[in-house]
C-alpha cells in the first residue's frame, strides 16, 4: 500500500510540475493519464479512482471531475452497431471526468460472435479522439488484466500508468474493520476486538487468492451487527451502551484452525 501511495504522489507531482513549467514558458508535453488498476476485490481500486477524479479536477486537469463507474453491460450491446453506440455514449457522458471500467477483462470474453471486441476497438478510437478530455481507468484481477492488455495491439500503450493494489495485511484489515465499526457508531469489547483481529490475521494469510479484502471485512461487520441486533432485541429497555457494543459472541469466525463462536 505504501508503494501505491508513493506512485500516486509521483503522478500528482508530475502533473503539477508540468503545469508550472508551462506557466514558466518551458516545454510541457501533454501527458497521457489513462490508467490500469490491478488488484483483488476490496483493495481500494474504486476509492482511489474517485480520488483521481477529485484531485485532477482540483488542479484543472479535468474540467468537471465527475466519476462514472461502468462494467461490461454498460459497453456491450445486443446487436451489430449497438456496442459502438453504447460505448461512444458512455465516453460522451464521461468527458471532463473519469471513466472507471471495472472487470475490464470481461470485454475480451465470449468468443468470435461476442461484441466485446467491438467495445474495445471503439474505446481505443474514442481515446484518440478525446485524448485530453477524460481519464479512463481499467480495473480487474492482475493476471486477467495482463492478458486483456494484449488483445488489442495498441491497448497497453494507451494506458502508460499501471498500478498494483496489493492485498491488505492483518494490521491494515483490522484498522479498516475498527474504522467501519466506529463509523457505524458501534464499539467492541476487548474480547471481541482480540477475536476479530485474530480472525483477520488468519484469513489474511490463508485466503490470499481472490480474497475480497475490505469487502470481506464489511460483510463480516454487517453480519456481526445483525447478530448483535438479534441478541439485544429481547431486552425491553436496552441501555445506550448495549445498543452500541459488539461482543465476542457476535462474531462467528475462525482463527487459525479453530472455529470460535
């Protein structure tokens, strides 16, 4: 995660310095800022993409700075010519902002009769026509995205910025979990906190492939909140602290090879 933050700061710095060079009368070659985000689910790809839109609008790289999230269904049509029409319309809506295409590799699936390739070709053409009017970010699993970028000969070169989003480590997952709990105005007993952290340590190392990271943590917290509600619903007049406190028993989780409930 530190490497990712460093790369983003470098990109931001380059954009700012390029603008300062232009203001100083120096050469300022136009930059291609289209990006590829590679990582498992829940590693922050969408969050960072939203930050890109906001930051680059703030420094006048993007006129509007709005964020449009899309997937295969938003680009691929049902008949000949429909795909190009849908893709061009999506690009038009994204002008001045960021177009984030999640699971972009799915455009390359489906065989010869599939319209996904038409979407890719149209996307490449639109990038040429509107090269400085928007930022396109493609996202997906690392291996699938590497394969996807070889589908069209000119595709990889049009996305010079490629960022890798690593799985979170146990400490980062715990921090995310505690933040989610606090944001929802809940708190943990010491035993619940220990149990949750221990469980996240376990799953972090045992389920690395396709592990959903922050998404997994969110689902875990929401399940605990449901169990808490079921536990508390029988109390006629629960205190405020009772309404807020998640206990160890609210987390049906595994730690190492022991199932704890």
